[in-house]
C-alpha cells in the first residue's frame, strides 16, 4: 500500500526544480504546474498551458528520479491529462 503524501511536499519538490506554478487570474489559468491533493495517498499534478504532454512527460521523469511513483491518467470523459503521484 502506498504511503501518505501531501500536495505541499510535491509542490515544494517541483518548485525546487525550478517549475513555475499557474495561478487563476482574469478568468483563466496562467501557464505552469498545478498540484492538487487527491486523497491521503495520492496527489494530482496538472500542466496549464501549451505543450501539456511534453511538460507532463518531463515532470514524470523528475518525480520518478526522486523516488515518487507516477502514473499518467486522464479525467473522466476525455478531461484533462494529469499525473497521479504516490509514494511507494
């Protein structure tokens, strides 16, 4: 079973890697990374902006190299792509 994980820990790691984070301004998201808690044992990572697939692939590599378990998923009904991040 996966260990507990906090979105703040994943965010801290990604900020240390130099990633810019998106913010909701003027009715839309600025380009960048967004992290959301997805239960006690999972965190979702999104990319807001162009190059979503490439950015998520690069983030996947960084997180895996740091020891996180990462699975690419997509929201239901053709929704947003995202990464599901856990600690093994």
